[in-house]
């Protein structure tokens, strides 16, 4: 029993990490998005429809969900990417709420084995049973989640060392100066929004198949704000930052029984205090830079 | 090389540049002086596409760049530094120079350790060596003292091997010793083989580096010629006496 | 045609509550240049303090209103200290996120202290709707509309004709310059925050008493409606807040009538999205946006 509980908590940490990484990528390019939950939702519904209603295999459903989320991100990015700061944030918020409200009225059902399957407005979307039908155990599914998370994380780490990663950071610091290094800031920002959409989409598709049931109100703005807060707690200097944020919130606070009823009170206060001391999180750029320096010295000393 | 014809730009009714004509030949180094607010930095901003021109034309090697984007202009071979320094403070010194190569032709976004990329990284190190920042290349750029930040900007501008280099007060805020070092660096390292416009209040640096001097006042060119002659002109002296002292 | 006009009238009445919310929002933004997302939850806490006073002491309307305002102001001060004053200048984003997490904190505190979720709130007036030809007006909406108008006039007087208003405008225009003029910028910002919270308290009282009940969800509702109304009108503009609120009300009333209740919020967000894309400065603030963009490009 406890094992199942543990597997579920650990799986949840894995899934929420995707949306945290997604919000983090936009923080790196200097934009706050309150709306990454929209891409999570689009993919959750899209992949659920693909596997439960069209009978697609799981892997194809996941891929389809992630691509759909990327496409949705492209649609938002093109008109909003030239908005700066606050305006962009509110636009993402408006978009995400629009998506949620559309799923509140979106109904698309077909009859499978004498039962109606598919999204039914605010009643949600039941019986996304692909992983149970193909006899994947909860533990195996957890491994799938972490396998994909590892792939995405390695992608982020490669990105951070690449020129593209540097371009994202440049835009985050000074878009005008970056334009004057001969780079088309708009194009790179659209690219960042789409990449972030795909990453959130992977998480959404995984979520729908673990929970087997999704409803619009799961994808409210609180999910997006949590995703954002994780990056800001953990730090914007490295992709490990948002994962540390997730671990602190779910791993640490969830496990301390004494504060279970007051988790949001403690978490909210903690984040607010942290933002005063370290506005760019625990592992901010300076901290990461310092750690890299120590690491280099260490390697030199051992060689 | 660069030809500016009848260039005008105003901000809220105040003319920052008024029907300015300026031609710079290949390999020429032009000093640009004038009191504060005379339009020097505005000229750089209009050339590099930060501000649009109200009227007039900017032609770089027979190519009209008046309506080009800042990114497009940089790719055509113009690089600049900034009067109020602009560096990526949260990146290391080495990264600040490295990032300027991103938009050079043939640079891949992910090319990790190809031979070409190694050569480009070596070029970054060579430039940092030349401007005297080699020993601090892993330091976060935001923590450098001001004169070193100016050197860093110079290295960043040079890493693209620009045909036209625009330097905006390269010795601003420097002590006389540092100014002399910067003048030598510009004369011996930055300028040879390329065309250059230098905005500077410090006449020592101008006379050390420039073969020609151009004076702006209220957005108009009031003098243009060899430095020695220009500085004798009555209206130049008046412009300066009426405004800030030349070495302010 | 009668339907359409009645919808517009309903919308204006509905919109006056949005306008009330947007005024406080825009006042904070105008001075701080930062978004206080905790605004709705703060005044929600104020309304719960009002409920508490009502349930415990059977207090009269005035005492309940006073308790609501005091509660909103106290929470407002907490938010100002934690999310705005303590975070250094230039970190506007950190402030915004900070105010968002404090929102969640406030909501959780209220659900812990008031576990029943829905609590009664006494109405200010209970009278039959006023009939005017073929059109109907609810009395509580008329009161709201009158209060919004009165508060706007008072705010206009405060900003334009008092020394404090002058200081506030100076800070809003350029905090650095104001500092050099010897204005105590911190104190001005603090006072603006208190005034905005008090306005929010009044708005909360009027809206909640018209509804007859209060739930913790009021915080989210107030933040979103106030935010949308403010952005439609133009951030930082007080006439814009009023216009934005009324526009939002009319659009919502029309979409309820012609499309159905489930389209009410959807059309509000859609309108906001369209405004952001095509006219980010809103009805009244386009100039400010252009100025901001120009400042961004200055090298």
C-alpha cells in the first residue's frame, strides 16, 4: 500500500517537473508565463483522445500530444511574443484561461464497447486506460516518466552549453543588445515558446495516462503558478533549479505531516521570503558560475 | 565605405540630427566630437538601426541600410560599443565575447567541439589576450571594473571582424593612464585594417587615433577636416566654450 | 433592440463593480509600476473580517463595512511590506510572482479559519428593482454605480488638487527624480497602497453585500475581473479603469444573453487577449506603452 503511495508521489514529482522545466525555459528568455498549464492541458486531452478514442499506441499518443502542445504554443507565440514583460504574462494568463474554458464546453464522444468515451465538457474525460490495457504496472510507468524526464533534462543541459542556450540567456538579459549582435530576437523567442510548449506537453500526456481521468479545472492557473514558482525557488542558473523547486515543494513539504493542512501557507511564505533574499532563486547564475569554477579547480587538482 | 546623406532625426520636436552629411572612406578613422546633446550617439543609434531616420539615407558600400533592422546591419559588418556600457552581466567575460559570434555565417547553434568551433573559441581567447582580459576570462562580466568593461566591449565588437567599427566614448570614465592605454589599444590593435568612427571628449585619444575630425553641434556638422585645423576654427571653440569643456 | 439596450444597462451596472475593483488595481500599478496579484485575495480577507463581525456581533451595515475596509487595509500592508517594499527596485517580476504566492497563502489561511467555505453577508439595501419604461435597474447596482462615480471624483480631487496627489504623480512619473526632489518615495508608495486597499475594501463590501454571500473564491474573481478591466482600460489610468470596467460588464452581459452563461468568462478573456495583441495600452494607455517601448530601445 505504502509502495503504491510512494510510486504515485514520485510519479507526480516527475510529471510536474516537465511543466516546471517548461516555465523555466521561458524564465531564461526573460518572460514570465502564467499559462504553461494550457499546453499541459492541450496535450493531456489530445493524447487521451488519440489513445482512448482512436486506438493509437501509447508512444504515438504521447508524441501526438507533445506536438499538439507545440503547435498550440506556436499559435500563441506569434501574436504575443513582441509583448514585453507584464503584457506577455497577462496574455499567457488570458490564453490559458481561454483554453480551460473551452475544455469546459468541449464535448467529443464516441461509443466504444457500448460506452461513451471522450471529453464531456466540465464533466471531464474518463477512461484513458491505455497503460492499464497494455498491462504496464505503476512502477514501470514511473520508469517511463523518469526516462523521458532524463532525456528532456539531458536536452536542457546540452542546450545550456550550446550557442542556442546562450542566445536564450542573452535575450533574457538584454533583448536590444542581443538584436545588435545580429540575432533575430523575435524568431528565437518564438522558438523558446514552442520548445517550452512541447516540454509541458510531454508532461500533460504522461499525466492523462497515469490519472486516466482529466477535467478542465485541474488545469487552472494555480498549476501554472506552481510551475513558475519552482524555477524561481530552485534557481534560474541551471535546469536543475526547477527540479530542486519541485523536490522542495512536493518532496519536502508533502512529507512533513505536521504541516500537511497548511502546505500552501508555508510554501507561499517560503517563496515570498526567498524572493526577497534571492530574486533569481537558490541556484542563480552567479551561484552556478561559482560552482562551475570550483568544479574546474577540483578537476585540475585531481589530474 | 559609409555615406550619410541629409540624415535627420528628431525626438518630440527636438532635432537631434539635422540634414547631416558625412562620407567616410575605406580605412579612414574619423573622430566625432561635440558638446553633450549634439547628436553624436544619436548618429550611432540611427546608423545601427536602433532609431529609425526621419529622412535621409545611409549607404554602406553601395547598399542602402537606412531601413534595415539592427540585426541585419550588424550582419553587414558594422559593430559598435556603447557610451553607457552594455554587457551581459550574468555571463562570464569569455562568454560575452563568444556570444557575438552567434550570427556569423556558418556558426551552428549546437556545434559543440567541431574544428571550426575550436578555432572560433581560440579567436575569442586571442582577443581577450589582446585587450588584457585573458586572466579574468572566467569572471562574471558584471563584476569587472568600468575600464575593463570598456575593453570587454571592444573585444566583443572586434570578434566579428567588422568592416566598420563605431566606438562610443571608449575612454569614458577612465583615468589619464587608462585613457592612454586605451588610445594605444585602439591605434595599434582595433583600427588597423578597418574603417572607424570614434566619439570621444578626450582630445588626447582623438589626436592619437584619428586622421580626421568632425564636429557636431545641435545635430549639424560645423567642422570637418584634419584635427589640427578643425580645433583652430572659431565656431568650434565657441561651441565648446558655450557647452561643456572638451575634456569633460 | 430592447434586449440589447437592457443588456447594455445590465452590463454597465455589472461593470461598475469591475470598475471599482480596477481603480484600486490601477492606482497600485500607476505608482509602483508593478502588478499586485494579491489585490483580490486581500480584499477577500477584508470581506471575511466583515462577515466575522456580522456573525459574532450582529453588527450594523456601517460597522461591517468599516471592518471590511480595515481588514483589507491590514492585509494590503502585509502584502506591500513582503512583496513590494522588501524586493529591490527593478525586480518587478519577482514582486509579481511574490504577490501571486501570497495570494495562495491568503486563500489557504481563509479556508483554514473559515472551513464552511460559503458564509452569509448582510445586504446593504433590500428594495425591489426600479422600473424605468421597459428597463429594469437593481437598487444595489445603482448604489455601486453611484459609489464608483463618487470615488472617482474624490480620487481625481486627491490626485490633482492636493500636495499628496502631486507627490504621487511625481513618483509615478519618475521615482528617481521624485527622490531627488526630496519626496519620500517609500512613504508615498505606502500611502497609495493603503488608499488602494481601502478602495478595494469598499468595492468588496458593495459587491459581496449585493451577492449576499462570500466564499474564498471571491479573491480569484476580484483579481481577474479587476485585472481584465484595468488592462482593457489601460494600466495606470483611472478613467481607463472605469471605461475598462464598463466595457467588460457590457461585453459579459451581451455574451450571457446571446451565447449563454458558459461563454461569459470565455468572451472576457478573448476580449483581453485581442486587446493585448492589437492595443496593449488599452483604451486610455496607448501613449504610456509607446513611451515604455521607446525607453526600452534607448541605448
